[in-house]
C-alpha cells in the first residue's frame, strides 16, 4: 500500500504545471506537499498558484533546484511534488528569514516556537517518529551555522535537508513557504509520522594519502587563497594532476577533497576558480584545515547498497525523499553512468532535487545523496531510527 504520492510536470506554463500536479495528487488530504522546481519559473507566481490549488490545512514548502528527481528519475526544467498524507503525518512549518543577519538566539527561539506548536495538541500515540526537514537558500553561506543551531535546539529530533539551487548560475536561489517565495531565508518542517522510516546517506569517495593544508583563507566567503603555501587553484590542480585551465565544475566533481570530522570523512566540494587563483567552496572552510584528495568507488553500487540497507531496515520502501548534490550529477554525466543511476532512482521511488549542499543531522556536507526512506505504518512497539 502506497499512501505517499508523487506528481511531476514539465509544462512551461505555471497554471498548466500546477494543474497537472494537483490532478496527480487529487483524492487525498495532505499534511504537507513539498515541491521542487527549476529556477526558470517565476517564483512568486508559482508560490501563489500552489497555495490557491491546495486547502489551507495543507502546509506547502519547497525550493528552486539545480535539477529535479521525480517519476522519470533525474529531470530538468520541471516541477516535482511529494504529498505526505494527513493520515500518516503531522507537520509544523516555520520560515527562518534574513539569513544575512543570522542571530543564533533568534533562530533558536523561532525553532522552539515551531516545536511548541508541534506538541500543543498533546502526544499522538499513532505517531511513532519525528524528524525535521530544512531547506536553505543555497547562496546564503549560512548552512553550517543554521544547521547546527536548528539541530541543537531540536535535540534528539534529527535534522536533514539541503540547499536550494539555480542550475549552476549562482545568481539567485529561493525557498517556498505557504503562499510566498523567499531569498536569503530557510524553511523548516518538523514532521511526525506513523510510518516506518530511516535515513539514507550515500557518499562514494574515500580519502587518499595526498594531503592539502589550507594555508590561506577567507572563511566568511568560503574562499581558499593558498594550499600548501601556493596559490590555491595552482596547487590543487598540481595535486589532482590536471592543468589549471581545465579547472571547472566537471573537474571539481571528478576530483573532490574530503575532511575528517569526528572520525568520519566528509566531502568539501569546490564551486569555482576565482580570477585571483583562489578557490570558492560550497562548504565552510578555514586556515589550518587538512584536506585529502579523494578517489571514488562505484557510485551505482554504493547507492544500491544504501537503498538496500534501508529496505532491509524498514521493509519495502514506498518513497524516498532526497537531496542529491549537483556535483554527483555532473560526475555521472562524465562517467557515462547518468542513465543507469537515473533508472535506479526511478525504480526505487526517489523524489527530490539536485542541491548546492546537503544537511545530515545538522551537519552541512557536499557531493552526497542524503534522504529519508518511508516504509509502511510502524508497529505499536515503535521503530529504529
């Protein structure tokens, strides 16, 4: 039995696209509809059209993307939506605005207020688990601070999510909340469910012995100016073995670096080369950090293993809500694996978007498939998360 529904439209017209989405989702009441759209749509108009098409009792959140994941697998220039039914979910949402003036105390209060609204009606014995889904303006450079603050405030409630994209334009990304679109903001959903669920994380890179020490940086801008005492782009190109002029998004996808935090390796992806030979990163970076060049394992087998583990833990999967880094998509194009991985996403009922960064339990990461898998209703005894 599949209670979670997915819709998709490739129509250019907002009215036609929203009409197709609502038709595909018709016949069920939803606690929340999450939608992910190409950045080519007029965002304010889309937000209004979505609100007008769903009852006020249905929460609406979403973001712009660097590509969508839907019934066709990897998609582009489309809108995909996933409806979490009111019978299996309850949801409280909150807009977190003005990220450029981020204040930890204000953020914590907003999250506490949302959590209080979540529990205002008392415990629901049918709701066996709770998690938070956080979507962030992908150009805000506030993912680390915001993810950490939200996770600390929510305590044992795990926070996952991702950064909104705009293809690879790096001009404007936005999040959607209720009937409006917002830049310089994030949207939080605290979600309770009676379904079995578990988290899915796939990262197909392993560190090598090739080390890079950041000897110059502008952390507030996520810019590295020097590696091993040399201009950052020049030294990075030397270590990975390609000419500096070949440094582009495809090269960064193929030759990532990793940092060790808390006994685990996390990818730190490079966004671009700057005119002064510095490197801009998607994640926080600082002087003194030691990076390792990474090498990849088979990404298809890596993702199959992660999804199989989820299936073994919670039973047959009815849906997977996922944020998948845009750099993975670029890498798959180069390696010729895009179609087979897209087919896997389609077969395993994955819905979501290509992101500018991912959040896993409040930690900002890159070049990772990060999501939550849903099975059938949990038993009275509860579930493992």
